[in-house]
C-alpha cells in the first residue's frame, strides 16, 4: 500500500473520529442540560412536599385541638 493511500486512510479515520467525538460531546451537553432540569424539578417537588406536609401537620394539630375541646365539652354535660 502506498504512503499516499495510508495517509488518505488515516485522514479519513481522523475525520470520522472527530465527527463521532463532536456528536458525543453534543449528546453529553444535552444530557447535562436534562440533568440540570431534572434536578431543579426534584428540588421543586421536595419543596412542595415539605410545604404540603407542614400544612397537613397544622391541620392535624387544629383537628386534635378541636377534638379535645369537643370531648371536654361533652364531659362537662
């Protein structure tokens, strides 16, 4: 095989590898963006969950107090 043919083959291979690398880097960038979006979504979901749990705890406390008042009122009769 001539040196010229080997050089041509090597250049073609290098171009192919560069294209593959470029595609892989673009895919990596897309995945990083998606990861960031998912992380933000998870943070929002956690914050909403904590808020809902706090609201429910307050409701439970309020209902327990009402229950005590009503029980006390019934005991007095």
